[in-house]
């Protein structure tokens, strides 16, 4: 029994030693940079950019120790191999043209081959290199999804034939930046367009069923605005029409129908009076009085 326990103990120690060598070997290998002909070999750092999704339009300045090594790069951008001295260095990024880092989540991973030297989830990362190192750092920015909002009101209006009816559309974004935002309206039944042709794609008096668009453009996180959509109620109205219903939607390059808003407006119409007269087929003779009920 004692022999078995000794064998088990030796096996455990051998596994621990082997595991330790596996862990420490990469560091010993890095420390084995040779000084040849009295010259210390250089170290190199490469900074690469990955965007998710790859089609995102963000631009970034890649940095080493606070200095740009690649400017306004998008997905697939790189600094190339930058020669550095041995010691501590900071790898990171700042926003480029028309880009806000708050619209993204960021991770950085620095590797030598398959070995991860350092990693983090901020916009900068400290790493230590020694002569002979060739470290590749990848900064990945994942765009936060936009959260477009849209509401619509007629201000509790009551429409009448021949009158203008205005809808106030309030829009905003509570998520990441939204690109190419568009609000889409349709001229409702029994109306024609009477709004601003400088805001909307429709023309004056365009009929019911016409699709009208308002271009917001890029909408950053937290941004909002208001636009008015105006129509004119036709006259006369068909009998039995008591309300107008109108819907609008907002979307961006990622989702064309992110949010829909609707409103219903009551109509007060004057009664349509008619008069019918009939003599009941009476025959008339000269000199006689004709009575028609």
C-alpha cells in the first residue's frame, strides 16, 4: 500500500512539473532573444482593426503610446509592423472622422502566434515586449444597435371637409448611432398632401395613397427631433366617413421599419341635404290648378 502511495505521489509531481513547463515555456522562449554582433534585435507591434458588422462606416485612429500609427481606418485597417523598443507600451485607439466610440463596445487582444500576451475590453491596453517580439494586437469594435423611436399626434384635432390636418412626428434614438434614417408617411384616404415640399418628397396636392419620405440622415445616440406632416381633407366627403387614420414608420440602414406610429382623427361633416319632388304622374288641363304634394 505504501509503494502504491509513493508511486501516486511521484505521478502527481511529474504532472505538476510538466504543466509548469508548458505554462512557462512561452515566456522562456520570449526571454531567449539573442544579442548578435552586439546588436539588440528590435521588437514589433502591429495594430489591426476589425468592425462588426464589417459594413459599418466607423473610422478609427490606431495608436501606440498615444501616437497615431494608422489614421481613419475602417474594417481591415492596419498599422503594419511598427518597430518599438523593449519594455511597456500602450496600444489603443481614438475616434476618427464622424465616429463616436460610445456607439461601440471595444475589445483588444494582443498575441504572439497563438499565444495571447494581453487582452482587455477598453479602448487601450498595456503590453510588455522584449527584443525579438513580434506582437499583433487586434482591436474589435462591435456597433451597438440603434433604438429608433417614433410617436405621432394630431393634437386632438377634429377634421372638417376642406380643412388642413397636421400631424406632429417626434423621433429619436436611444441606442447606438443610426445611419441613413428615413421617416415614411402615406397620404391617408380622403385627403391630399398639403405639407412642406422642402421637408417631404411629395408635391402639393398629391392624392391619397402617395408615399412621402422625410430624410433625417445619421441620428446619434440620444438625438431627437420633430417634423410636421400636413394634409388637406377633401370636400365633399363621401357619406358615412367619420374618421381619418394615418400611420408613419421610421427606419435606418439596418432596419427599414424599426418603429411604427399611428393616429386616428374624427371628422365632423355638414349634413348633405337632398330634395326630391314628384307630381305622381298627374295629367294637367288648361285653366286647372295643379297641386304637387
